[in-house]
C-alpha cells in the first residue's frame, strides 16, 4: 500500500500512548509505544487484514463483533443483539426479560430484518480515483456529483466479486479516501442472549457509570449457502467457516495488563474547528437532549398499558436513553471545561503558522477563512430546518424514500443516486419489513402531535410552504385541530400495513401517482422541492468538502512541524486502540478511588428484585453459595464482572473484542464513563476509561444458564 498523508503524519514524537484510534496499517509506526504498553506480538502482524487476528474482526453495521469459533459463532454486546431479541419477542414469550438460548443449530432464530455481518477482506487507498484531476478543479454540487460518480464506479468494480459489499470511506475531512471490501453475510441468526437482569443489569441508571456490573454480551452465528457463498436466510444454509477466529485467554487479566480493542468506532470529532465546537455544545446537543427526553416520555406514556407496543419500541427506547445520557454527559463535561478556549487558541496558533511566511503555507490562508463562512451557512440552515425535520411523520419519510426509489429505478444503475441503486434494495426491504415489530400507530400519532405542534407554532414565514400545503397545515391551528389533522392522515393511509409498504417497493411512478394514500400523495407533492433542497445542500456540501480538505492538509502539516502524530477521526472503519487495565486514582463523587475490577458481590449489593436491578434469582443463589467454579480470582475473592482500561473507544466500538498481549480474547468493550465521553471531541488521558465485560464473568454466567454446548464450542473444557 502506498504511503498516505496519514502515514507521513506519524513523526518521531507520538501522541500519548493510549490516545488514538489507529488504522491497522499504522501500527508498525507506533511499535515503540505498543511494546512499552506490553504488546507481546510484532505490531506488523496486526496489519494483515486477511490473517489473524484482524480476519476474525467483523462489523454488524453499527456495532463491532468477532468470530470466536470455527463454526461462525460471533461474540458481541447484549445491546447489539437487543433489536433481534426484541424482534423475536412477544407478550407471551418475552425473550428480552427471560433471555434466549438455542439448544441446537436448528433452534437458532433469524436476527432482525436487515441484520448483517461484514467481514473486511481488503482496504485500498483510492484517493487518486475519487479526486482525480478533473474532479479537483470542480466546486459545489458539480464536485459532489463527480465524487459520487467516481465512488460508485470504484464500488461497482469491487462488487463484481459477488457476495461482497464495498464502500468508500473518507478520512481527514475528505482529504483521503479508502475502498473497504467486505464479505456481506446476510443470514444472521440469534444464538444466545442472557436475561435482561444480566445483559442490561443496571439499565439506564448505571449506563456510563462506574462501578458497573453488566453482563453485556450476546452471540450471533453467521450462515452461508452450502457452497459457502453469501446468501439470504434459508433452512439449507450452513454455518460460515471463518479463516480465523479468536481463542479464549488461558490466563485472566490483572491490573496493569496490556489490552487492545479491535473494532469499528463510529465517529469522533477531534479535528473540528472552534465554531463547530461552539455550535454543537451550545445549540445542537442541548436541543438533541430535549428532543430525546420528550420522545422517551411520549413512548413511555403511550406504551404503559400496552405490552406489545412496549416490546416494539424497546430497542428504540434503549438507544434513545443511551444517546441522551451520552449527550448530557458531554454537555456537563463541556460546561466544566476550558475546551472551547483551548480549541480557539490552537486554531489561532494554526492560523498564525499559516500566515507566518510567503511559502506554500500561504495557500492555506484563504481556505481557513472560507471554511468558517461555509460552516456558518450550514449551521444557519440546520437551525432553520430543525423543527421541520422533526415534524416529518415516519410514514411520510417511508413514502418519500420509496417514491424516490421509483424515480431512480428508471435510470441505469450506475446513474442512480447513491443509496438507491440495485445494491441498496435489500436495505429498503429490511426496513419496510422490520416496521412490523417497531411501529405502532398510537405511539406515532402522539409523537407526530408533539413535533408538529412545535413546528406549526412558528410564524408562517419560518415554515416550509410546500410541506404545509402537502400536509394540510394552516396558521393558528389549535391542538384539537392538529390532533384531528393527524387522525385524518392515518385514517387515509394504508402504510401501517406491511402488504401496502411492500407493494410500494416495486411500484412504478405511475402507480404512485394513482395512489390515494395521504402520505404517498404528500411525497409526490414534495418531490420537486425535495430535489431542490437536496441540490442546495450538495452545492454547499461540495464547497465545504473542498475547503475542509485544505484545512486538514494545513493542520496535518502544522502538527508535523511540531513533531505530533495525526491519527484520523473515527469513521466506522476498522481501528485498533490500546492501553492497560487500570482504575482511577482520583475517584468518584464520594472520594473513593475506582478499582479496576468489579465482582459478583456488587450484583447482590445492587439487586432489588425489580426494574433495572432485577438480577435472576438463580444467579443470586449461586453468588450467595459462592459457586464460583474455575473463574474465581483469589485476590478478589470472587469472579470479576467488569473492568476498566485506558482504551480510546467511542460509539460503534460496542462489541469490540478486547485482546491481551498475545491477541487472546479477554472480554468485550461496551461503555465508557460519563465524565470521559467528551473524549469524542476532547481526549483527556486522566479521565478516559473504557468499560469491558470480563471473559470470566461471561463464561461463569453461561455455565449458570446451561449454555454447555456453546462453552464447548468456545473451547472451554
């Protein structure tokens, strides 16, 4: 692989050892730091994506996971399989509450529609193919269109290898592009998830908190055709045979041990400008927290006496609670910090460096000024559209997407808008099908009323005239009138029914025009204005992309001049982060230091028998009887449950395999601590701690649950 700016940015002086989400190919460049932290392997061995251990790492498309047996068994977090458990739950068979364990392969059940396991096969720097000589001269929407066309061409060529899903990921503000080739496993089945009293023990109360006692683990299995090819669910499919899988550690972790997490972190924002920091923490996140809280309150109110509806929204509620607490934790940390001042000072230093001479650095000066103006335009537009976007009913979004799909389907596949190509049809089908177990008309009506009330209360000039006309919104509408309007929408729509949604998947433009469905008619009425809005967004986006890439080029050069490393922000591609098992000296609110491990005794101390702390009685009895088996740690006089480490992780790392110095499996990353989650923006080595479920607790609980066959498959004697 040719050397990129990313490689060249690794100067002699490196970032603090535990900071950074490193691309695998970077690891030889930080070999000294890895060895000092305790890695026993040659870092070069971790760069080979088709060999051990990287080949065992997989993405679930939002969570991370890993192969842990030669028969396609995949380990990840309980909250990553939560949607599949909810999908298979009914009021009569509540798998969320009681857990699920397949007694045999034939008892494994299909995961939620659209579930995928992605196995990375290759990564290639394709920057010169995406930003070719012609594209480099373009700006605005023309630049966006050219980049998209180049990306689609690269992806189409890659996906000629049937059964693979390819994507182009942008790094450093779209300064660099990499082609990611992944085997797409479509037949995913749920194998095991512990009861909620284990996998979700502590619930939202303990989320992002320490000490923690959560058994956040679950298992999928990957299936392929009898010929070993990627295939949709079929009873004749067989377990996938991965080239490599992880093996369980022979020795348990202890304080100070080296650990590394291998996974697919979602997004970090450490290279953002001061204006972006200010807008995010002073407007965007506060509004997000308020919106999430309102949504959660409405769902709770509407499902309190409806068990089936509660199960339908269980996964959404869990996700909203998680993100709301995350964002609020960031806001609290931001309020008590000098982050914006430091960010501003750093940017002033960069600007001064850029303007310090007449050499090629001067070329960056105009872009530094330009990017601020462009970002301000985007921020103003985001604020103006905020209430409108929230007020859009979910069924209208479905109708709009499917109507756009009908239009795009009239074009040759290569000319279709990205996201509406033939390769994307399974995702549309999965979403339409999945709504059967995550959509309730009563809940959606209540959400629509709340959001529409805020939007409709705005002066007419601040509202969107096309949206108002399409949805029947008029000035001065009362709550009763809005309620009646929303009732009329659902009374005149059949999209709550699966058969009607499915019919639209293959509908022609003429068939859409013939529909009397209120949401379909609104989608048709909004089509032209949607395209116009999209074009305006792309015009601005193209200009921002060009200026941001130049800004990042300047920042990389500036940091190199200071001998600093420049790792890329997370972007859902495979990364490695490393550190050590350790607590925190300065402790929590009552002044007690944080020990690196929690134990089974903490479960009994917290257990209340109900709600978020409803530990299974069988588990409590085993703890009381000190039935620890081979998983007892003498120094703890118990079985370790969770542990802290200095791993640099974020959302998307959930389910990441945590390996020891020999690349043996020692647990799963699943959370961080509340006062350190601002590390997505501002890494603080003193505070940052990741939380992992200990392998020994997983095995102890699986033994308690009677998962003997799984334990044998994992290599436990």
